[in-house]
C-alpha cells in the first residue's frame, strides 16, 4: 500500500528509508515512522494476540496505551508499537503467540472462551487431589500467563537522573498547554512545557484544523528564553508537593514545580459491540494520526460511527485521503455535526441514525452491522466520546465525577498548587480552549506573585457535543469487549455483579478489568456504565478505581539509575592492599580479613593468632567509631548515656562504656578516655557509631546540657599493638609518651607526640594481651603506621586481620554487640552487673534494667567449649540451639576454633537457671546431634587477666 | 608529613578526577580551622573575624550552625590563639581531618549539580554567599559557590568517602559526552 | 517528594531528614510506676490528627520538631527545640 | 478440563454461586460483631460459624470487602520466624493455607514455590542460621543454603562476587509461597455468609458505648447494634478503632508500599528477598513481577505512593536482576501498617471483658489470616484466650515479655 501524498505524513521523512523486520520478515518504512505505522503502511494490521483468548489484535488508539500494540524487541518486552520509532535493523516480533502471529497455536482459546467464565479459576483447577493445583494446574497456567519475554542476558544500559526546578510546569503541549506556557512565560515565570510527542501541538498536529494556529504558537514559544520545552518527555506521575517524574528516554528528571498546570487533554473512548476488537476498527484519532503523521491510508472503505463533531471531521479527512465512506453512523437521535454535517452531505455520504452493533471478519474487519444491514468495509472508525486524562490530577487528589449532561467524567481539583486546562477541564472548542488556558495560567501566575491580566472568557460551543452515552451494544454471544487488555466482555462484568461483587474495586479484582497495561484508560467509562446499569446506581456513584502512579509504563532502569552502594576507606586502605590483605566489606568500610593469599587463609589466620599470643601483632582499628564529648557537662552527659560513672573518672584514664536504650537493651560499647576535665574521647563500634552519635544528639536536644558532641570517626585512625612483646615495640618509638610499665598503667591514656605525630595512646585491647592502642589524626596515620612497623620488625610484629581478632576476642570472652546481643539483651543477661553504676541516679536504660531484673533472668550468656577436633560435624555452629526439656531457651552466638586452646569455644545463651558454672546444658548441632556440655565462664584464656596487665 | 586521600599512598591514590566539561579538583590540603560548640562565634569575633549568619559564607568564613564555624585559609596563628584563649571558646572540630575539600567547575557544572545534588543551585536560586548542607554525590556534604577561576562550587564531605565521591562525579558526568540536556 | 522545612536549613526533600518519632514527655523514672514506665516506653502518639514529632536534618545533624497532620501529611510548622521550654 | 467449566460451556448460562450476599439491614443485636471485613475478620467469622456454630455474627466493613491491607499486601506466606511462639503459630498458618482451597471450595491459588532470602553479610547469615535452627526444631521446612545453592535456586541472580553486596548464602524456605489475597477473603466471606453470617459493606464503626467494663453497643453510620462479643481487626486503623473504645494500643502506623510490572512470561520461580537491599520480588501467576520492601520511614495514615520508594525498590530489583532494567512498571500502591514495638501481633484479650483484639499485624498479617481467624474464633467462642495466642497478649509490653521478632520482617512480609 503506497503512502498518501504530502502534506499527509508530517512526521515521516520520505527521503530516509528505514529497514526493520517484523516476525522475521523484512519491512521498509521511513524515518519518523513508528513500528505500527510502518507495518500498517505495508498492510500488516495484526500486531499481537490477546491476553486470554489469543484473538488477533491491532492498533486502536495510536496513542500508546493498549496491550494490543505491545511487541517484543530482542531485549525489550512490552514495547508500544504505536509509539516506538523504527530504526535501521530493528527486530520486532509479536507477543503472546504460540508459534507465529498468523498461526497462533493457542488461537483455540477463543473458542474455549465459553468454557472459561469470569473468575473461573477460583472455582476450578483444585482437583482431583489437593496437590493438583500446585503440581499440575498452576504450572500450566503460569506458562500461559504474561505477555513479553524478558531477556535474561539483556546488555547493560546507562540510565541517568537529574533534578529540575521551575515556577510552572505545564504538562501537555497541545493548544491548551502551549497557550498557557506562553502566557506564563511572557509574564516572566520560569516555565517548563513537557510533552510526550516528538513535536508540540497535540491534536493540532493531526486534527483537521489548527495547523496555522500551531505555527504561530511555536514561533511565540521559541522566542521565550524562560520557556523550556521538553518533547518526548512523559510526565509520569504526580507526587506530594508538586514532585513530578519527567522521563525522556533513559533519563529521569525529578522535577519540583512551584505550580503545575495539567493540559493533558482527553482520551477517546471506544464503543462496545460484538467483535469490536478486530484489527481495522480504530478510534477517530488513530485514523487521523495514521494519515497526518505517517501518510498511511487506514483503509479503502470505511464506516464511521460519529457521536460528536470530531467524528464528522474524521469522516471528511478520510474522504479527502481517498477512503471510500460507506456510511456515517450517528447514534444520536437527530444527531448533527453542525456545519460539518452539510459539508459531509455535499459529498453524498450516507448518514444513518443508529449504532454499530457488531463487526465481523477473521483477522481484519470485513463488515459492520448497523440495524439489520451489514455494511462491507475494511475500516471502522469510532468517534463516540472522550474521557479526561484523569490520572495525573487524581494522583494529586482530584476527584472524578460524572456529568450526566455531557455524559462525561469531570474533575474537581484539590486545594493545591495545581490547575487544569483545555480538554482535561472539559473545554473543547479552540477559542474556548485558548481563553481557558490563559485563565489557568493567570491563576498560577497570581499564586507565584507575578503580574496578571484579565482574560475574557469564551463560551465553549462543543462541550455538550463531545460524548454520547448509550453506545454499549452488548451481544448475547459476547466478544463485546469492554477491556481489550484483559479480554473482558460485558457479561463478565454483569456476572461479577451477580456473584455479589458490586463495588467497582471488587469487580476490578474479580474480573481484572482495568488491570492491564492501559490501566483502564479505554475501559473505565464503559465499565462504570455497565456496572451502574447492573447495580441500579448512577455512573457517578460507580466512578473509577483509584488512579495510581505511574501514568504510563516506566522502566525499572530509569527509576533505578546508577546504583552506588556506599564505600568508605580508612587512611591505610592502600597499605593493607599492598600488604596482601584480603579486604572484606564491613558496612561501608573494607577491612583486612587476614594478610596473604586466600588459599592459605586457615593457616595464615592461625599464624596471626599465634603471633599475638606469643609475640606481637598490629590491628588497624580505624573503622571504630570515635566521638569527642566536650564541655562543662561532658561527664554528666556520659553518666546519662552510659551505664558506668564518668564524672569522677581521672584525667588520663580510660573507662569501659556500655550503652543501653530506654528499654534497657544493650546497644553499644566502647571506651571513654578522659583527655581533660572537659574532654572525653569515646569509641563506639564500627556499625553503631552513626546511630550512637545521632542518639547522643537526640538526647541532648532534650536535656540541653552544656556539652558538644563531635563525630571524629573519619578524622582519627587507630592501631592496636598487642601481644607480650607489645611494650618492646611502643617503647622503641620516638616521642614524648612514656610507654614504660611504670609510666603507662593498664587503662591509662596518654597524649603526646610519637614519631612526629600527635597521638592519643590508650592501654586497652580486645585480645587479653598487653595492648596499646594508638590513635592519631587520619592524615598522619600512614606516617605513624610506618614508624610502628619499623620498630616492630625486630621483634617480629605482624599485622593481623579481622578473623584473628575475632578469635582472640572470643578466647578472652569479650562480647561483640550485635553478635552476642540482640534486640532484647539486657546487661544482666550478659553478666555485666559490674558495668552498671549503683550510685548514679539516672542513665538512659536504668529504670528498665531494674524492672527487668525484678522479673528474673530468662536467659544468660555463658561460655561453652567443645573438645572435638576442628571440622568435626558434632560441634555446633553459630546459632545452634540450646534446649531445655527439648524447648529452645537460647542459642550459640559465637563459636570458633581456638588455635591457642586447641578447642572449640563458644558463647551461648542458656536458661537463666542453668547459667552457673558447671551446670550442664543441651546443645543441638546442625546435624541434629544433641550434646550435653558444662557451662563455663565467658573467659577461656587467662581468666585471671594477668596478661593484659603485664 | 600529612597524607590526604588522593596523595601518593593515600586511601584514594590513583582515583581519577574528571576534567573537561566538568572538572573536579582536590583542595583537601588547604587549611580549614573549625570550631563547634558554645563560645565558637564569640571567640572568632574576638579575633577580629566577622562571622556571617547561619548557612552563609563571607571572606572564607563558613557559618554552619549557631555555634559552628569553619575558617578557610585563616591566619596561621588562629589555632595557637584559640589554644591559649579562655573557655568558652568553642571546641576544636578537626575539620582538616573529618572532611575532604573539593571543587567542581566546568561548562556543564550546573547540569552536573542538578544530577548529584537535590538542592536548586542554579544562579537565580542559590546566591553567592549561601551554604547548602545537603547531599551531593550520594554523601552528606556542604557546598557553596566559590568562583575560584570561573563559576564553581566548593564542597566539604566525609574524608573517608573521597574515592567514592570522585567515582560518583565521574559516573554522573560521563553522560555529558553523549547527549544534550534541556 | 514531600518537602520539610528545616528551621535551620530551609525547605528540603524529606529524605534529607530522619524521623525520631512523636514527642514524649520524659517522666521521672523514680517517680513513675512500672505500668506507667512501660507505657512510656511502648506507647507513642499515633493519632490521625496533628502530631508533634522529632526530626533530624541528617547532613547538618540539627534536631528540631515538626507539627504534622498524620493523615494528610501536611506540615503545620517546624520549630527549634528551644521553643519546647516555652510550650 | 474441570467438570464445572465443561458444564458451563455447554449450558451457555452463567452458573451464579453468589459469593457475597448484598448488604442487609443491620439487626438490633448480634452475638458477635467483627469490626473489619478484611481477611482476618472474615476468617474469624468463618471459623465462628463452622467450628463453634455461632452464626449470629455481623462483619462490619467501612469500605468494600477486604479493601484494606488484604487487598494491598504482596501475599507472602511463610513461617521463617525466630521465636518459638511465632514459629508454632505461623507454621500452622502455612498448613491451613495448604488446605484452604479445599476447605473453602474456592481456589486461593496457594503457590508454594519457596522463598529465598539472601544474605550479603556474615551477620545476616548468622541470623538466618538462627531462623533455620528454630524452624527446623519446630518441624518447619527451612534451611540455610550456600552461595552455590542460591545460584541453583535462582539462576539469574547477580551474585556480586567480590562486590559490596556479594551474596554469601541464603535462607531457603521451601514451604513459603503466595496465595491470591482477594480469593482468601472472598472464600471466607462466601462460606461464612452461607452459614448465616452477615457481611455489611460500607458500614463504618463510629464509636462504642462502654458500660461496666465492656462494650454495650457499637455505633455505626448505619445504626447502633448491641453485641455480645466484639472483635477488632481493622489493620491500619486498629489504633484508632481501639481508641474509640478507650483502649490504647502500643502501635504506630507506617505506610508500606509495593509495585508491579507489566506481565512477563514466567522466569522467576521462587520468591526472592534481600535484607540488605530492603527489596523482594515475586512473579505472580499473571506474570507480573511484584516488588516490595520496607515500610516508609515516618508515621503516616496516607496510602499515597512516593517516587523515592519506587526508585529505591527499582534500585534493589535491578541490582539483584540487572537484566530487568528494561522491564516496565505498571502500578504502585500502599497500605497502612500497624507496627508494634516487637514486630509481633497483639491477639487476645483487651481491658474490656468482651472486646477481643486481632491487631498489630504490621506488614505480615496476610500469612496469618487462617490461623488468626481460627484461634480468635476459638477465643471468642470460649471467651478465653486460646493457648497458642497467649504469648501475643498486649500485656506483654507491661511485663517485658516481648517477642523478639525485631528484624523478622526487614525484607519480606
């Protein structure tokens, strides 16, 4: 089929042929064609098979909504053929076909339809046995479900996001939107005008009138620097406070508009009659788009059903394009196209008062029935009414009502910085639209405090002519589709009502009407009318189901954009890598797990443990949280936050910190080093410091103490030098800190200069060995590290990683918050009575700890050990249960092989009554084996604490 | 010797900083004397430093809160004067250590900022002298207009996120070689 | 995205903030019965009308309060905690 | 082909079953008034009438049947809980689902394709082990699997080896699955109403008259009724509803959002969720990918959707399955969840002698629909809390007997 001559085809460039394929066959179109137009130009009208019945389907709206036009690209399922441009080499295939589009092996489903009433799946597929659904029916149905095929090997694509800001966002670049945008920009507003089409103009680009008007408007718009035009941009939803996603290609513009004006127009509504879904039956706008945008002649002989003036315009367009007009059918008694009617009459066209009651044809319409007559045609054009594009206003809280006079949905806006204009507001005649749009712009300008002018209203002489109600010709044989996406017929809705599903939402859920890709855009009006009739209510009472974002389909990629999991590096990141560390994620940080090749992990970790126990090791603890608490009330503040007492802590001493929440649950621990009367340096665990810091600020927002808290986690780095030979290392450092046994006692803190670096040194550690922790500003960390490594070399000091650290701490019985504690662990359950001040009047968890103590302990953390050799399956793993009378009363929180003790050692919660040393508890291994083991203390190694106090 | 993340042997060593339509430069070495807590403002004023309003900057002084100030490239003796002063004088805020300092500029600067920062930093919306404490490039950051040589933004953010931030800027600016924005 | 106006930083996207829940009276633990203490711990204002709640502006670590309608999500006002003493 | 369909096809006339009778006028008095016509309320009505012969029951629903969280949840059914009280309860929940279609003569399409929860850290893996050990001990079909098995169970996952979100293993709950949420409610409604239970749609409870420590009358927009026993099961409105009776519940309400893609041919067999990414995905029998995650970060009673939650969920989904970037989203929605401090429900008695609570279901109520209904019915019939429900008493907050399920729902509901 050849194309219509210019000026038909304002979107295509006939000089640039484009070759693509559909269903394996090569086709040629022109640059500017969409898939559906290029195929239609070649006489290929069928595009897909329907969801349930596998009926042949083609384009209906040419506006990108219905499931029927969804096609498959190699890596892209569910692509709208009536909006997606063709490109050289594009490979397109049909969806939801078994075999080929032309010979779909599932086409029998259409005949089977009578056996599959609405909701049938709720009443069937249950037998013959209980498992039949799961084993037999469900797999069968799953195979038939779905439309497109996702490409599991789809190549990566880049998606971008940006923020946009404007005074006024105008959505829709038709006559109303363009006019309003110009009006506002001329008054000085910063305006964005967004439209989903490649060129502005909306219906002016394909309608019978308006080309001159459009040219003038485009010139005006182009001259306004404060009017940003974004074409091919879908405004895909409205979110709180005028936050709107604008999607263009692979980019998401998150737009904050002080004012929004919606001029998205109307969506043409199909008519309901038997076989109304046949290819060749389309809406008036679709026929016009095919001709004016793509120079495609939509058929040879047509019947037009026109219930409004636009239908007469379409009929005249078709005649002009050389399509034979078999008849114009106007359902309105005494219906008239006004002046156009006489224009049409002059062409000798037959005008019939009536409705199209049925269509026939195998894969394309061949005739439609009007009254008792079958009229032969290969094209049936439907122009019977509109519904406003209610989605965006409804996202914003607008209410959709039904106006009985115009037989049309109408919108009532919420109290928000939002307006509507043009077809969306129910204004149709061009001059009236212009005045309405100017007035809407003025309302926005007024709210923006920009200059305003008076607009003279213009009466709309077309509004009452747009819709005509009773175009629902239900048929006893069915196939009178209300919702093509979901293959829903009139009787399906009626039957749902009979079952008791009388509320629209229930009908939607029971029948799935409106749930397909077009989200009710073409079915809501007819659904409301059918349901209203079936339930004896008004259309207004039925309404539409809640409109939810997005407006149209949007890809997960465009929503996701780039994914950036947070990443933080300690000052020694490179150094550890240079030393061969296996770096593992710890929250956003990476920490050395051990040093050396992965294959030797087990041996290397044991060596690292032995190095600490027998010589000296060094651990980078820079990810530990660091907080400075300072001010006259710093001691009082810590007293309230932590469980011990800090006001009388001497300057130059360190003290353990245990933090509980108001429920008395242990949430963090660390050490407070008092550097001065009004300055404490407090550590917190790596994972908790951000929350601890926020909590501290939160409490003080209420307490208003004279204290300042600063998070210095990144600012300070730290290394723990630990092992019997640790003192040999630190005393060999240059500096003014006395590291001698006499000068630096256990839990002392000293500040000074070491190797030219300002250092905060503490005699604390996690290993149970003689330990010095040196903290310094992070920019000095490498200098200090190098100095320590240098003096450590002669005594064989070895860097060790996180895994050795975990073993060392467990041997010493130190708990790890978050691993050995959970959301309800109280200090008493840890046996940490010693860490609770008995003299302080208050700390955050105090009241709850006491309340819980009075209840008695239901569980307590104890030590357990298992002598079986390493790797023995009869050793419980982490999280294995502790049973009492076969009821779980606790679990193992930590268990590791101790290279020092040659045994498995563990911490575990046991029942409160069994927590005394020597009590025997039952532990259930992963393999189900139950072991009876005696309870011991937390500390497996050096219980007398001799080594750390060396 | 102090080593900042992008220095040789620093944590972010070898991380490329984009140049071209968008240019990212590192100023982490420059001095930034920060005070926080009661007495901070009064102390600085006693040193003859004029302290602007909250979230404003003037002559290299950033006011980040009612009692939180950073002095950029201030007099070298400032810290010594502060050490010697009587409380209340605020508390030392370790700003050379907590934060990296970087600068963004280039022809596509505003397009980039629109991508990586949720605050409207356009010329008409964000005047010179204002400070935004917000999120830039997926990290908490402080930013303000500082036209070092042509229009640009200075940024302060978690020093441990230096490599991450540079990567995020590189990813976000890659687009400008391919397509045009409105 | 919802806008929340921080008393210190001005209007910002709400994802720059962290909610710290409804304002609660901090009872004197020693003068409070077990039952009332439990109530203090576990109950919070969850009414559908206006609630007063704590927020933190995360980038600046500034804590403040907001009066917000829990059904419409309308923010009625935000204010610095120092104003609490005057309430 | 099932016989029923064959009969229909050959007869040509639609065989009306009449699932849901039209709302009748309110009677002056009922033995039991159930406030809330969602899954829980209807299940309770079903069991009251079936097991206990109590049929003078009114279910009052302010909107349309099961239009609250029953209609909005993403239909996960699982029993991978961590407390023994929780496990015993949810385990029976799963069993009741297995029998449900048969019991209700209504296909609820319970689809046990298994639930795979991913661990991206050792800490998560450790918590999975505890869940698995607790579950196995109670006889639940649940185990921790290694990365290789994860790959086999869900072959298209991005394992992110060496990356910050490397998948280190997973929790495999083979009995987990989904069911058609509406069908569950409709099936219960149909059964209950067939035995005489009245279902009143568009009937909003406006208040309670409390006299002598009990509810004397229930006031609705359609009239006032007296009730022997009253149960509250109104999901996101539980706090508000209980307050009308002067009962203050330890509940805070947060929106929970979810979204769904266009239908695709089946490729995702199991339910996949990630704790770290706060994202889960499941492919429905229609072929849509249903994607959900964590609750909104602040208290709110609005079911508006947000763009930021959608972006967050898309980020998680595309990270787990990178090839999904071109798949299109169709719809997003939200429900209001009633969260308790210990992420466990409140069931059983209230301070009023004839008011029974089925509240605090937060984000995980759907899976408990049958089991909560069964034991709430038993509780109301006997006017004594069923033993299996005892740990869920609201008194536990006063006595510090909290149920430690915090973290149980981080990534899946």
